């Protein structure tokens, strides 16, 4: 029994439901790829399945549209496959259990994959139609977008003929995205020092309850970074004792502002009381600084029994290093008001192979600023005798002052909705950056229907917004003006 079969457009929701029955988390794409290939064969559509895992479809123009410039429709086939803790669902094998709740579609206890299954569904609906007017089409369905845009990165652009690209991977109806940041992950490593001397006490400092948030969308909001705050606290403690950091952990992902950090110190017994006192004083000061943005800020210092030996780094070196590392907004855009141009987020700290390891997400819409910031991190780490590793470099998409596709899409939107769409650039990555990097003459706009809480079991897709967005997309394709 189909759950969505009462919804119109029938094909869009029909394909979407079929996709939800095929497990398709990133790196688990054989099933969805087979489905997409079977679709092409069944509907007699020319396609390429490339080595990066992408599927590219080609469809000739609708009669009367042969002379129009071709359009590329683009989305990604993978989803962030997550489920509620304790639900026992195996996202590698289980079909999603979808439901309709008013205007929303969700999946019981799991993410839905509206991001970006609805783009795939819309594209398949258009490809399999014979009554939708459109120029010649190329449809690019990329692989593994959510894990670092590997499909887009590996795409051979010589397979792509057209230069007007509509990316369908946005989540706000009425907002056109026309620029995005590039970025990289930068790891910094510091070697461990000498082993602890005897007669030491072990103390544990924990910071927790900070607000955190996505480092692309929220880096400019002034929220506390738990690892940087720990650097301030350790600096104060280093003024009263020659302690050593013997373990450190904080943050969950390079692209999330860390909401917690825990450090274990090995302290000469005679200094323990003064270290506890200085940590309390500095924690209170930090809590006050962030009282508006981080009302849940909690800090505590407690003695602990076991002496950790994961690491042995002098507290002054560790705190000087953490304080020296830049973090947050580096530059705002001069072209677009309120847009962060360049930033970095110290998202993870831990001990790896006996070394202190700090991991950053660096972002910029300007490639040279991204590279400069990576160099700054290397230079600082080098001054402390450490080393770096740079991975996951992806290109940005600089706002194009002239864009015929954007002009056309704004005009069609205004005619259909009766108001202006918002045209924005974002401080996060989109696959468009890779396409522009390979073919700078590509003219692109990113749109999509309303979704909530993507990448989580609370993900919801709006039915009415999907209907309007599809309708709008068909009007753009049919527009000859
Ligand atoms: Zn997406």
C-alpha cells in the first residue's frame, strides 16, 4: 500500500515514495544507483553512470523548444541516514516507514531523505513525461554529497554540454541561493612532552551545555566555543601551577561549534587548591561573557582518581596553543550584507596517537582567503613544533554579478507568486562550487521546497511547498522569454 498515492503531482510523490523504500545513506548507494539505471532503461532515456558514482541523464527538447539553450537539473542521490537512538533500525537495510502529518511528510524514527530525494523525484517525473514543455535537458544526480561532495568532485565536466544549472538542494521555498563558501578540514597535531613526575594529583575540568550550532550558518552569532573557552581557563591555571594536560576531548564534528570540552590535568599536590580556585574564577568570568548566547554554560572542576596518560603536555604550552589558534569570523562580505565571507571553527579536540589533535573547518567564498587561513594555521602549529594535515578541500561559488538564469528565474517567480524571491549567498558548501570550478561559465541557481530539521529523525518535507516548487520549476522550463 502506497502512503503518498493520494498526493499530486502523482509522479513526483510516487517516485519519492519509491526512493524512500531503497536504503540510500551515503556510501550505501548500490541500490539507488540500480534503481536510477533501471528507470533510464525502462523509459528509454540516454544516460551515463560515471566512475564517481553519478548518473547523468539526457533528454531532447520538447517539440518547439529545440532551439532554446539547454538546462541542467541537479540533485544528489544520497541522504544522511540517521535514526532515533534505541530505535534498533538498521539504516543500511531497512526501508523508511514514511507518514503524512497534515502538510508534512516524515519517517518514523529516521531521517526522511527529502534532502535530496525530492530533487531526484522531480527530475524523474520530468524525464519520464511526454507532456511537459522543456528545452534540451541534462540531469545530474550526484553520489555522496553529504560526506564531502565526492560525486560532484569526481564528475567529468566534459560529459556535460549545457551551462545553465538549476540545483535542487536548497530547503527554503522563495529563497534562491546564488553563491556559497568553499572550505577545507585542517588538523593540527602537537607532540606529547615528558612523562609526569610523581606526587601529582589528577583534576578534571569539564565545560558543557553551550549552545553550539552549525559552523556555516551560525559562526557569526558570537556563541562560545567550548575548546577556546577551555584555552582561557587553562591559561589562568598555568599562572598558578606547572601542571600538565594528560587528556583532552571536546566537540563532535569539525563543522559544529563545540558545546563541550573536558580536560584532565596532572597537578603537583601542593598546587591543587590554587588551580581549583583559578579555574573557578575564570569559569565564572567566561560564563558571564557568554550569558546571553550560552545560558546553559556549565563548568566544573573535580578531583579524579585515575591518572590519565593519554598525553603529557605542559599546561602553558597547551593553553598558549589554544589561545593562539584563530577562530570565528575572519571577514564579512563587501558585496552581500550580512554574509560571512571567511571563517573557521575549531570543532574537535582530542588525543590521537599520543598527540594533541585539533581539527578545524575553514570556509570562505574567496579561494585565496581560504588558502591564506590554512597557511596561518600551519604557521601557528609550526611555531609550536607541530604538524598539519589538510583534507576535504572544496571550492566556493562566488556571486556572479550577471546571471541570465537568475534573472529569468526571478521574473518567473514574481509572475507566479506575486512577490520577489530572496536572492542570497550562503556560508556553507554546495555542489555548485565544484561545477563552477570545473566550468566557470556555468550559470547556476539553487532552489528547493520547504524542509525542516534535515539530517535528523525530525526531518519533514512540506507537501504544498513541493507542489508549488515543482509547478514553478515547470514554468521556468517552459519559459521562452
Ligand atoms: Zn542535500
